C-alpha cells in the first residue's frame, strides 16, 4: 500500500502540535479546540482506513496464501546511521497489533479531544487558561503514541517512548501552578526515565549481540527482506537463539545475556505500564486534567509496556525465564492494585489502581502464553483485553470526569446518590462497571475470560490467583459505583445549583464508548490478532467451565458490594474494624511512596548528592586552593632571606658559592 | 701549600666583612680579600707558570681596580653619612623583604 | 704596534666617541644649553646604534680578533651589542624628562657619562677573549653603576642602595677573581682559547669545581641569580627609576651573554660533568624564589626586581640548553625582555614623575584615569607573562624549545618546573592588571599628561612588544647570525 | 594567501577589532559586532557548503582547503590551515554562538572594551579550529584563554576576582603541560635525519616513537582535558561560569570547553593512537567519574549557573569519554555531543543571564512560578532543559545515543560496563533538570516583586530562537551532521591500532 496515508497519520497530529503550539496564543480558544478536533478526526478516518485495508483488503503484502497475517513495512526512512548495520529508521510497520493500536489510539484520542471541548471550560462556558496549549499537547501525545505503535525498529520505539513520556509530563503538569501537579509530573517523568534506563541498556545489549534494531530481524531469524516474518518455525527461532549461544555470550548472574536483555527491556515496560514496583507515578498522575487521565493513563500510554512485550514476543518465547518474570510481576501487581483500589476515597485513584491491575492482567496473559497451549491464546487474549479495557476504562474516566466537573471534587464523599441528577453519566458509568467486572455480555467478560483460560492452560495456581483478582475487581468497581450514585441522598451545598448532566460534547463520547464496550466483546478477535498470524477462532473451543466460574466470582463480588454500599449502613466500618492493619496498609498503598521518598531524599540526595557536592567544594576545590595557599605560605616563609642586612647577603652569597662547588664535588666523587 | 697564605687572608677578609659593623672596617676587609687574590695570582705565576707573566700583570690591574672600588665606596659611604649621620652597616635596613 | 687593529673594535670606539662628545658638551657648553644634553646624547647614541646595524659601517660582518686574540668580534657579538644599544637608547629616551628636571641641573652630565662608560664596559665584557680584559670590562660595567644608584644624593634610600650595591659588588668581584686565580692556576694562561684546551686536557679537580662555582657566583651576582641575588631588590627599589630600568635590562642582558661566552669557551668541555648540574639547581631555585618573593610585593620597582630575578632564571635556560638554537633563543629572549621590562618601567617612571606614587595599591583604577598608561602596563605584563600574541610568548616558547633541543630527560623535567613556575608569575603579573582594571576602589592616581619623551619611549616599547614576536624576521635573523658565529663550534 | 577561505575566519575578527577601535558610541559597536558575526556565520555556511561539495566530488583527503605559509622558517613553523568535518562543525558552532552571544550582550556596560575582548577571544577560537600547525594551534589556544580573565574580572558578578584568577591559572596550568607535550611532539615528529615538523598531517604520517608517546600523551591529554573540564581538573568551571557575564559563559561553555575536547582528539589521540590505546583506561575512569559525578553534584546546587556548570562537567565528561573509546561511532557521537552541548548550554546560559538580569538572583529557592510572568523565556528554558535531558527531536538525544551505542560496540567488557555507568547519567540529568524547572518556572509565584517583570526583548528573542532552531536542527536531521563528521574517523586513523 502506498505511504501517503501512513505518513499523514503521523504528520497531521505533529503539524497540529506545531500550529497550536506556535500560533495557539494568537488564535481564539474555540478555534484551537475545533482545529484540534478536526485534525484528530481526520487522523481517525485515515487510521480506520489503514486498519481496514490491512485486515480486509487481503492483498498479498498483508496476508499470505495460508491466510496468515504478515508484517508490512510501509515506509522506512533512515534517520540516523550509527554503523552500517545499526541504523535508526523512522518507519511505519503495519501488522495486526499495530493496526489494532491505531484504531484504539485514534478512537480514544478523538473522544478525548471532543470531550475536552466541554470539559476544559467552567459552568459559565469560560475556557480554561492555556486551552490551546492543552490541545497542542494532546496532539503531540497522539503523534508520539502513533509513532510508537508503528515503530519498525526498537530504537524508533524508544524515541517515541521518550516522547510520550515527555508529553505525559507536560499534560500531568498542565495546571503548573498547583505544586501537587508539578511534583506529580516530575515523579512520573523521573520514574519512567529510570525504567527507560533499563530499556536503553537492554537495547544496547540486544543490538550488540544481534547487530540490528529491526523488529523484523529481531523477532524472527535474521532473514533478508521483510516478508513472511511471523511464521517463526522452530528452526528460525533457534537460529536467533544461536546468535546468543554461538557468540560466546557470557552468563551474567546466572541469567543468559538474552534473559538480561529482555528483562531490562521489560523494565522499560514496567515503568510505562506502572507495574510493581515502578507503579507509584500513576496514581499521582491523576493530578492532570481528567481527559488526559482517560487518554494517557488509562487507554493508551500505560499499555505501551504490554505492547512492547507483545512486539518482542517471539524473542521472549526463546527465554521462558523472562516470560515467567513477566508473569509474576503481573500477578503481584494485579493483586496489589486490586486490594489498594478497595480502600481509596478519590474516585480517580480508584480508577488508576484498577487500571494498574487490569494492565497487570494483560501482562500475566502475555506471560502465560505458550505456543503449545491454544496456539498462544494468552497473546491474543492480552491484546483483546487491551482493546476492550481501553474502551471501558476511557469510558469510566470520562464519566468520572463528568462527575468531577459537575461536583468540583475528586472525592466520593462529596457525591453520593447522584443517579437522579446525572442519568446519562450514571448509565454509561454502570455499563463501564459491568464491563470491567466481566459480566456477560459486556466486552470485559470475553477478554478476561480468555485471559483466565490461558492462565489455566499454563498453571492452575495462576488461574486461581487471577480469578480472585477478577473478583476483587468487580467488588471495588461496584463499591465505587454505589458510593457515587447511591449510598444516600445527595445534599446540595447552599449557594450551589443542583448538579446536572454535561453538554453534548461531553455526553457524546460517553455514549459512543459505552456502546463500544457493550458490543466489542463479540468481535472475533482471534481472526485478526494472534501471536503468529494464524487466524484462530476462540469461540470454536470456548471453555464454558472457566466462563461460568469467572462469572460466578464476579456476581458474588457484586452482590457483596451491593450489600455493603447500596444504602448507608455500618457494614463497611465493621469490615474495616475487622482487619484494621490490612485496611491501614491498603489505604496507604502499602507505603510504597514513603519508601521511595526515603530512598530518593534520605539516601540519594542526602547520602550521595550532598556528600559529592561537599567533596567537590571542599576536597577537590580545596586541593586546588591549597596549591595557592601553600605557595603563599612558602612565600611568607622565605621572607627572612631578604633581611636587608648586607652582611647576611654576603653570607648567603658565600654559602651559595661554596655549597655549589662542594655538592658538585661530592656528586662527582 | 701555595694557597695557604692567600686563603688565610681571604678568610680574614670574609670574617671581617661579616662581623664588623663599621663600614670602613668592612672596606678594609674587602681590601684584604682583593689582596689575597692578588697574592694568589703572583704566587701561581711565580711557582706554577713562571715562563709568562700574565699573573703579575693581572695583579697590577687588580690593584688598580681595587683602588678605584675603594675610592668609590668611600665616596658613597660619606654621602650616606651625610644623610644618615651613621655608618653602622646594620642600620642599613630600610630596604628589605 | 699595529694601530689598525683598533678598527676591529669599532662599536666600542663609537661609544667612546659619544662619551667624549657628551663630556665636552657638558664641560664647555653654557649652563643654559644643559637642557639639550639628554636629547643630544640620545641622538648620538641612536646614530651609533643605527651605524652598528649596518655591517660595513660599525657592525662586523665577519669574525675578527685584535690584540693577539684578547679581543674578538663576530656578527653575533655585534648583534648583541646592537640589542644592548637599542635598550640603552630607550632608557635614555625614557629618562629624558627625569634628567631634564631642574634638580638634575648640575649632575645631568655625569649621569650620561657614567651610563656610557658602563655601556663601554659591557662591550668589553662581551668581546673579551682574555680574562684581564674581561675583568676590566666587568668592573667598568659595575662600578659606575654604584655611582648611578647613588644618584639621588639627597634620598636616603638611594644611598643605602648604593652602599649595599658597592659592598656586595666588590665582594663578589673578589670571589670572582679568586675563581679566576684558580683557573689561572689550572690553565697557566688567561686566554680563553688556551684555557679551553687546558680544561679539555686536565681532569676534574676540586680546584676546577671551585673555580667554576666562583665564576658562576661572580656572574650570578650581575645576573642576580639566587642565591647571589640578594642585593637586587634593595638596589632596584632604592635607585632612581631610570637607573633601575638600566640595571634590570642592559647590565643583565650583557652579563647573560658574557656568561654564556665564558661557559662555552672556557669551561665548555666540562659542561656535562660539572656545571650543567650547578646551573640546573640554580635555575630552579632562581625562578622559584624570584616568583615567591614577587608575589607579595607592593612597591612596583621591587616587584619588577623580583620578576626580573625569575626572568633571569628563564634566560639561563638558554645557557643550559648549550646549543646554538638555545643561544639564539636566549638573545631573542633578552631583546624581548628589554622591550617588555622597559615598557613597564616607562609607565612606572611616568607615574612616579607625575605623582610620586610607585605602589601597586596606587595603581587601582588606573584604567579609568589614564587608560593608555594602563594599557601599556597591561601589555608589558602580558608580554612578561608570556601571553600570545605578544612577544613574550614567542621568546618563552623558543627558549623552552631551544633548551629541550639539548635532548636529555632532565631538561624535560627542568622545563616542566619552569613552566609550572610561569603559572605563579602569571598570577602576580595579573595582580597588576587586576589593580588597574578590576579593583573597584576609587583611583589614587589622577589623570595627568605624560611628556612626549615618555610617550615616545612607550610607543617604541609597545610597538616592540607587538611586533617582535609576530614579525618572524627578528628571531630568524638572530638564529641565522648565531649559526654563523664562530663560537657556535663550542656549543653542542 | 587571502584566496584561502579559512584565513578569513581570523581576518574578519581582526577587522572587527580594528572596527571596534574606531567606534565612538554604543550603536556603532553593536553595528560592528552584528555585522562581523553575521559575516562569520555566512562564511561558515559557505565553508560547509564548499566542504560538502568537495566531499561529494569524491575528494578523500583527510583535510581540505589546505594552505601553508612559512612563518618561522628555521623551526619549520608555518601558518598551516586546513579543515575536516569536525573543524567545519566546530567553526559553524562557534560562529552561531558568537552571533547569538553578541545579541545576548546587547546592553552590556562599556560595550567597546567588552566586545574588544570578546572578539579577541573568538579570534583565538577560530584560529585554533582552522590551524593544523601545532605551534599556531597552541598560540591561538592561549589567545582564546587570556581574555577570559578580564571579561570575568571586569564584567562578572559575585566573587569574580577569585573566580577569574582561578580559571585563568588552572587553564594556564593545563597549557603548561600542553606546551611541554607539544614541544616534545615536535622533537619526535620525524625519524632521525628528516626535518622536524609541527604540521599535524605530516606528524601523523611518520609515527611518534611509542616510548615517547606514553610520556607525551598524558601531557597533551591532561593539558586539553583541563579545558575539557575533566575530573578532577574541573573546579574552575563552576566558579568561572557562575561569575562570568552572560555572553562569556555562553562562549566559554559553548565553544571554549570544546577546544579541550577537540584538542584531545586532534592532538593527543590523532597523533598518538598507540599510547591512547594503552592509557585510555586511566582517563576512561576519570571521565566516567566526571560524567556521573557532575550530574550528582548538580542535583543539590541552588545557583542556576552552578547547576548548569556541573551539568557541563557531566556532558563534557561524556565527550572525552566517547573520544577515548577509539571507534568511529563513539567519536562521531563525541563531536555531536560537543555541538549539541555547545548550543544548548549556550542557550541555558543566555536564558539564565536574561532571568538574572530581571530577578537579580540566581538562587532557585528565591524564585518560582516565573512561567506566569515571563512565558517566553520560561518556555525556552523548558526546551533547553528537554534538550539537555535528551528528549528525542532535540540535539541532546542523538548525541548521547550515538555515544552510548558506539561505546557499547567496544569489544572490551570493561569499556561496556563503563558505558552502562555513563548511561545512568541520563536519569540523574532528568532529576536535576526537572528539579530546576519545577522550582523555578512552575508552582506559585514566590516573590511578589517579580510580578512586574517583563518578558524577553526582541534581541533576546533573536538570540534564543537562533539557538533553539540549531538545537532542533541537529535533533531532527542528525544523519546530516553525523555523516559530516563521520568521514574524518574513517578507519585509516586507527590503522595503527588495527581497528
């Protein structure tokens, strides 16, 4: 397919960023907003076209005779050549997951653009300060995210990886006058930067041994040309593995070099996807405007880690150790986040933790995916969940945004019983909750069910563990739902008018997303996205036992939540009193932030930086000054030599002459 | 052996220079040193290299030079005495360090 | 006897003629005409200098000897004499306004006569190939200086300086001549050429070593090498500024060259065994001690005295290098040093004449009140410190290059030490710049107009500072001349 | 002689000096400065174009535009000029920074004297970059150093006298070693019997005796390394930069510190590769330290200029670090890092100067929320910060990545481990940059008096925009620059190493 569309897909958001960024202050708010929406709308159309062409055109560059989907490099432009082999190219790689991501990103992004038109202004319709800047940053983010998913080589991915980090930094810190927002943005950037260090080192190691950045060569044998890549037969897989064995690569701390490379690269993913222990930035990132949280910290950027692992999946398959690492990190994160989410008060934080735990689901299902079980069902499941989760989580966030916009607080204690006042929000939010809880027929049910069954295929323990987490998910989501919309009558503080539903610009995205989360489950995802391009019909061997179990778990959890939170009652407090310690810890997110604060301030700043600075000022600089001091001291010390007494002068003279002769004589003898 | 008398004179001169306070006395000891040099030349010429008389001539010139030096020194010392009313060499310590 | 051989010593004769003319003028012209004496002398000496540069007039195009080899001349020798001449002329120009003042009315003549006599003595020193002539030249060059130092009869410092100078000078000449007597005892002759052979023949004895030590001491006195330098600071401080500048450049330059001549032509054969190491030690001590003292000085003349001591150490690198290249570098260094130092002294003299201030602390804010003088001073300081593109940089670079041409590792170490010392020297030279340009205190020296003679002198010196380095012809000329010179044969 | 384009890089500044000498008032001074620096930029662009044209025409000589004019014939000292990709890049950098610098110092007191010294300094810089004769190179090097003393001493702020003296003495101390090294090289520049030479291109052909290399390499490397702010000889840099006036910090951090890196490559490594190969590990440790160390100590500074000075220590450490890797990619990265650091640190210092000129403090604890007050300057500052912490699309990223990838290609495990250590700096950099940005630009306004302050004037916008555009240009089209540079490191440099 010709390169115009792909180029435009990247070019339009970038251009929009430049236009709004440079000329934004000159144009009116409305103008800027409309421009942004138009730009994103165009991109949306283009992206859909591209994805559609990829999946359905059936042209030989996308699908081969056996009906396997192929990787197609639309264009690949050399950007920076380190050596003749190691070259950074800026390109456009079209394959199932990138096509799928194009759809997800553009959809959510467009929704957010539209939604922000209403959200970023107060009740009197006055636009927020820096409205244009907001749209500029949104465009920048969309550009970077699109560039990330279509990367043809790991370095291009790293480049856009950094760019999304930066734009997320800018957007979190959008309200830069709020100190909390500033520190949150800083935290987000630095934590992810730290993770990216691992990513970078991983890239260095990988490229050093394989001598290439290109995914097509990394994920298959180093074959010439681009075609027929995804059919990683055993032989080709071995041949990349052979690079690592043949080139006498050292084994470092028990892990093979490949393992280390993959684990380090995954570290980058942990940072972006807020896996334990690098998750601490995500909850704080909620300081940003809610649409931003919906776009970046729920739907798109945070799944970049998952996408990264999926992208390098064939490599991970070669090192099962790395995959197990992924699994366990995911499992622990999922449980941790779910528990914490049960105790949060700020609704955005609840959603943030639920995001973490849902992404952990995807990680786990990637980790448990093996070719030998259901042809790598886990891979497909994780991508499916990525898709559905993006939709319903964005829905939930935008709903939360609507509530916050109406109430002016993030705190559910200020809400309670809003269902009468804000029907649209209520119903859409409910749909979102049902979807994430995994109630049939909402989209979440299908994706989660596939994840669980692939877990079962790998190990029963993981299966039970994850089902438990699924139950917790349902519980805390409905806790949230009831506390917002039921619990007790909403009392309007005097001087305020009753909260009401939002303008159409905000409602429309909610409705659309709700509709998608309603039906998305029935997409035969396996036909489009599988780990090796083989179409795979999941429904054909759908495991009803697993489905039934997960459904029961979800329903039990919801019932429990209903019992506890539908009407104001003392049960929750009893509950809290029952396990006070657990509640305390969970409420304080198991004190991770405190730990980090301790490490950064008490150790890195006070124990490393300050001593070094002191050392520099006093020891190094002191030494340099000491030279001067010593010279001055010497100069003072020999002062008496010039005593002004002729006789002493003569004395020195004679001594000098004799010493000169005498010493020389001694040396000669 | 040849050196002894001259050396003795020379050392006396040095000793005098370093111990005397009176500038005139210092001049005298300087004379001693110069004369020691003269004696040296004469002696070496006579005993070591008798065939030529370079040493002797050098001595003659040296004596003349010594005379000139002394004269100049005396003149300067007198001049100093005018301004300082004192010819103690140890008081010459305005210029130092 | 063949009087034509007097013609070999044309330049000495020229100076004598100038001396006589000045003497006659001073004696027989009416009082009123005395004012013109400075200009008169300057012009005469200038003529002599100019004549010295053209080989077929006064300068010697080829090597020649006179008086049975007691006296020798060669292109390189007349070159160094010309360099000294230039210096002397500049000193005279700068001293015009001082010597023209009224309190100098009755002694104006003496100043010039004495000065010319010392110049004559230095010529003899340089050209002598026999120790008798050499000693005569030495004393001719140093005794009148004592009188010149004492020139401000009324000023106590001047007298004290003179007494210190004369006493130490006589002492050192005694020691020097003692050394000579040893040399005589060893060689049986006072001709350099005979002695050279004798030294080559005879082995190393205590007497020889002492002889060399004493000779070095005697010359070190004039060059003010540590530890024979102690008179320097006091005398420079006490003497009238013009005399100080003369002392600091001319007599030092001539002594340096004469020292090289003796070392090469008499003791050349025991370079490696004996005196290379003596000089090695002396150079290190001289540079370091000079720098350490200069750091703390406030009186500008005293400051420059110590700086000139350390400069003497650098000059000695040209001797220890002991090869033609380093000799040429040394002469070039002397030339540049003359210009740089005289520029500094010119400024000091002008300010002293106008305001009587000679302390560094009085110089603060000079760039505001007298920007041009400050600029001259700064250029002089940069040149002395060896900052490009001023001449000092080139002379330093070449003298180091020349020294390293000698090739031993020890020389590398020596040069490294010298280089590290340049940092200290840079420090105190920058102190002056700091005082003039950076120090925020209110200016002490008020704006004044310097006389045209002072300005002329400064113009010449500054022009020299700027051009001597960039115009490569100077150094090239010196290098070629020294390769021509007959005693390049004595060097490595 | 004047037919050679390179000579004009020295002639134009000299003409500017002459012009300044004639100036009577501020307007004329500015006119001369702007005209001259514009001419220099135009000239360097022309040089770039011609250079690329010649290369495209297949001219593979190591240096182009060669010219040599005898100066001190007996010592075989010539005024020899010639450029390769690196010099061209450096010349371009210098002219850009001189140009922007003269705009940044639009309202400096005593403009005439200031520009005299500034132009003298840049004369030295340009002369250094064009000359391939060790003597002239060294002469221009010192010409460039000494004006710093007065520029800082007279126009500086704070403990200017101390800092100026310290800076001058330390740099001169470096050049003392350097001088010895150069003279040593001269005396071993040719096999016995052949005439000695100062000309780099000739010396590199007849290899210096390895025994002497071991002695001369440290001399020259340390000599230049002092100016390259190599640990532990970097302490002149924080004080010096902190006290220097804006344009001087720009020129000094932007260009002068590059003289160090350039010299290290052009003299120490280019002429003495064997010794470089043997002794690299010592300096790798030192530079590796200064990379991390500078970054760490930048984290706790509160004076804007100190922060930037320490980050310069870290970044320039990276330059020397990469040069010592002795492979094409890393060295290319080093040069790109020079370019990028030069531009962005100049931008930083320009902005700091402008902010300081308004708030009269550089203490980040006494400022805050400036974004609301002077948005333009603050946005520029954020861009500079992003460039410095290596945001893709700006120059810092490409340079650092080239260095890391190149260094990691080194076959030796020790080198690779040190590369990873150096990589850590990207995190620490992020920490201190964001710390400053957060404290200084964001948050509530700290000092109510700052509310009256104005945003950038036209000349300030001019100089900042110029720098930002260049930074972005390198960041967006890195391959152009890397190809420009890479040619120089064609393998024949390392033939002696068998690399």
